[in-house]
C-alpha cells in the first residue's frame, strides 16, 4: 500500500507513519509548522504546496489528520480556522481525488451536542461549538465530493507525541513539575490510545472499509477519572488533580458533556479490540516517552 499522511508531525499523524512503516507500507508524510526529518512541507491554505506534495507522494490512500484541533482557539478565531480547517481540508480532499486516492478523514464526537452519548455512527449530529461545526462541515463535504472515503470518528486521543500537547502528556508534565491541574469532572468520554487508533486505521483501509466508523476506547469516564488513572499508574500525586465543573473552567468553547463513541462497527469490520484505559496507560508507562 502506498500512503500519505497529511499532518504527520502531529499526534495521530506521527503514529500513523509508524504503523504504516511497521506494516511494510510505502509512506510519506507532511508537516506545516513543526518540521521533522523526512517529512515534506504542506500548508492546507496553499493549494500549490498540496499539489506539489501529492505529485511527489502519489499515494493510494491519504490519511488526512491535518487540522487545528484546539476547540477554544477555533471558538475565538472562527473565520481564520474555517479557512484553514474547512477550506484547507477541501483543498486536500480535491487533490486526493484528482490522483484517485482514497481519503481517510478524522472526525470527532464534538459533532454531537453531548446530551445522549455514547454515540453510534448513525446518531444525529448537532454541534454546539465552532470546532464541532467545522469537523461536521468537512464530513458533509467529503461525502458530497467523493465516494472513495472513510470517516473515522474518534475522541480523547492520548499517547506519546513529540509536541507533548495532548491531555495525557500535558497532565504528566504538570504533575512531574509538582503543579496542580484543574480537570473537568463532568466531561464524559471514551479515551482512545493513539497506537490503537493508528492500527485500527490501517486495518480498516486493508479491509476496504468506507463510510463512517467510530474508533474509540471501550471505557467511558470523566476527564477527572481518566486523570486519576494516569497519575496512579505513573506514581504521581493524585492530590494535585483538582476536579472542577466545565462551567467553573470557563473554557471559551462549549463541550459536549455526555459524549463518547461506541465502536461495535469497528469490531464487526476489522475484529479489533481497543485497549481499555488501565491497559492503555500501562502500555504507555512501559514505552515511556517513546515518540514514533
Ligand atoms: N486528539 C484528539 O483527541 C482528537 C479527537 C477527535 C478527532 N481528532 C482529529 O484527529 C486529527 C488529528 O488530531 P491530532 O490530535 O493529531 O492533532 P495535532 O497533534 O494538532 O496535529 C495536527 C497536524 O495538522 C497539521 N496542521 C495543522 N494546521 C495545518 C495547516 N494549516 N496546513 C497543514 N497542516 C496543518 C500539524 O502540522 P504542524 O504541527 O507541523 O503545524 C499537525 O501535523 C484532527 O483532525 C482532529 O480534529 C483528534
């Protein structure tokens, strides 16, 4: 298989690169702001850089992970992030189509309102923040533009990464420095180990899956409970984790509180078991700080 990872310098993209290589696939990846050895530059707002990268890579499958996933930033900069995220993803999808490649797009449970999670693939979207609206807009666009696609919805992705900005890395950094961290006790989701997400993505491509598939962990818990698991397994002080409500946190973007995703379709299609939170965090402790 010949694959391209758009956004290979990020959390999901870097693990996709590793998983593709481990499977013996021919894979190339792109970065935007964070240059990494072996990656080629691609800026979603610049169609020429997309065309150039696609011509260089000529992939059969394009894993489209590039996005600004900072919900609060999207909320405060809706116009700017719509341009890069929605129009930018459109540019990549159109370029993928021109070379006949399958597009694998990464969506989120933020497309739901968080009143009745966990969600199956056919639940009705109703985003309550700008980031969720943008994720849904790209889903709708990809379905309109091409049949040759796979939409993977995922949530609360955690694991080792070079940029160290996901919740898991961020919490560890705070606790290792002896700092307190406020964590919402009313945001419920299904944490997903990034290594499993990457494995599932490649397996779904191998079985020829299309349409929407949820890829998420089997355990459903609040962000606070998730943080306690991380601290205990890494022998760090749980007393530094302060439970707060989302209202108290005053985050600019509204969050879908009762969220998370059900992954029965993934199991049917690829017979994959996703790791639960205990096993996933223990796995990360064993592979401490090993970024792909
Ligand atoms: N992480 C989660 O919990 C989660 C949950 C649900 C869905 N998702 C979705 O999964 C995908 C990947 O998320 P992630 O956590 O891996 O994000 P990430 O770590 O922030 O990585 C984003 C990637 O996109 C690239 N990028 C950002 N803006 C770009 C632009 N304008 N042009 C080209 N590339 C650009 C970044 O490149 P540089 O770093 O080099 O600038 C980086 O490689 C996103 O679509 C996200 O919405 C993530």
